[in-house]
C-alpha cells in the first residue's frame, strides 16, 4: 500500500532529486503527482494504472493528501523549481495555464491531432488544456459541484422530498434536526465551504448573476444586494452543521451521509465515488439532486493531467499516459468509478448509473444552452490568486471572523480587487 506523503516530505524528495527516473532508452515509468487519496479516488486511479501496465509502463505514485489540491500544488511548485518535473501532475484550470506561460509544459499536440481531441473535448476544457495553440494537458473528466447527496433511508424516515428551492432545503434540514440526525455534513475547510457557496450564489442569483460575479468578476455584481443575500443564505445553512465540522476532510463528511449519521452533503460529484466504493446504489441507498434553484446549469471543474517538458527518454511514457487518459474505454471506466462524467462528448452513458446519466445529460444541456460555468472555488472561475481570496473570505464568514453579510461583501470586493 502506498504511504501518503506530507507536503514537506514530497518537497524534500523533490529537492533531493528522488523523483527523477533512471535514464534509459525509453523510461518505462509514469510519475504522477496527485491528491486522489480517498477510497473512491484511489479506486478510480487504479483503472489508469491497469491500462498503463498493459502497455508495459510502471507507475510511480506521488500522492499528496488534501482534497482541494493546495498541498499538492505546493509540492509541485518545489519540484518544478528544483527541475525535477514529474511525467504528469493532476492540475486544475488556471494552474495549467500558469505553468504553460512559464514555459515548463510539454507539447501533446501531435498526439492530440492523431486522436482528434479537438473534435471530442468540449471547448470549455480546451480553454485550459491548450496554450498558445499547443495541447499541454489531457482532461480526465468533468466534475460538477452543484449537487446534493442524500441518505435515502434517513430521507424516508423523516418524510422528506426533493427540495426545489433554497427555502425547501432549509425546511428539509430542519426536519432532519428535529429527528435527531445531523442535517448537513460539511468539512470546515476553505475549499469545501467555498464550493458550497458556489452553489448558493447560483441558486440565489441565477445563471447570469453567477457568470458576471464569479467568471467575469463584475464589481457591481460582487457588491450587490444579491451577493449580500447569498451570504445571508450561507449564514442560514451553516447553522445545520455539527459542532465538530472544523477541519474535517470532505470524504469523512461523505461517510457521515453514507452511514446515515447525516442527511445531506453539498459537494461535487466526486462524492459519488465514495458511495460507489461503499457499494451503494442511486435511488436505493442514496439520492442525487441538483442544488435547489440550479437545475439547468452546471458549475464545473475538470481534473487534468498537466504534462511537463520532460527529457526525450520520458516522452514515450507521457504519450502513453495521454493516449490512455483520453481513450473512450478509459473515459467510461474511470468516470463510472470516480463519480464524474467523461471529458469527451462521444463516450456513451451505457455503463453509468442514474446519477452519472443525469450528469452527462446535464453537461450536454448546459454546454448547449450557455449555462456551463467554471467553479470559482475549484480553480475554473478565475486565476488562483482570485480563487484563494474568495475562499479566504468565505471561510472567515463561516467561522465567525466576518460577522455580517454586509462586511462579507465589502471584504469580498476588496480581496478580489487586490488579487487581480
């Protein structure tokens, strides 16, 4: 079993050069830096390891625990600074573009042209995987964050029904509280709180408001009464978490719902991977609903394998990884386990469960209808400095360091302005 590395130990390894591969005619090893360390995530990654093993490539794991990926990106920064590039790293949107602009990314264009990625990968993903006309990353999946995950047995016990509005959701949480069940499973980490707030803002203000505020960073929208109302709604919903939520990892919050200790989690569809790993079935054991008020829209992020400018003897491994990642068979098998949907539009939904089929249909409808929006919390709404400023304000509000919605709006506008 792979031992998970702390950020410090990964940096030490990187600086020591321990991640470099032995030089050979063609290095038959893929070095992967990632933060997929939960049960469902590890199971999904095993699909890729198996595919590459069939091609004769060994897998060198560099896992850095931490659901939001911040620790992994700190480790990656140290590795790049030391010149010890991994074959690939799990990355999110703007981070890919930042490294591409720094000139350290490889070039997958020949493989992309051969495989026809430009015809099968949605334009929203190409925006982050292509830089200056060159493919620098292979999209692995499309996640969406505006989901509710509900324990069906608890839902039946309290006589709950699908909430169609934010007010319905609060009423449902109140029912769970009255029944002695933790209403809302949440981990008090800034990325989890901001991910939930993404959905609240879309629910409160609607698609155009979300786009203007969190993708275009329109100041009038950021300082509006609608944003204040969004913080009011966040203040309402966090009253339903348990006292021990601070610092809890996301997958432990998911486990609370799986076990029936809590009714609902607001989380991206990577949470479904935990239900799948626990042998749970949609509509029998758990329910998946869009966050009330967000039907018809998808707030997305996409895990990408950013490919670095490695020596020539490692490029065959990189091409093998990229080709395997965007093969139709892998896109189906991986995303069935991961909880996400394929990063290419020509993969059939045959093997997906009810939640997966809904996710695929929702993505297509949102893409066609212009309601597919990058998640600010997840690195697809705006550059990292802005996203970090956003997460910082939201977490201060959740934990009482910002005491009113008026103050939260003021702090948000200032923080984002300073980060631009």
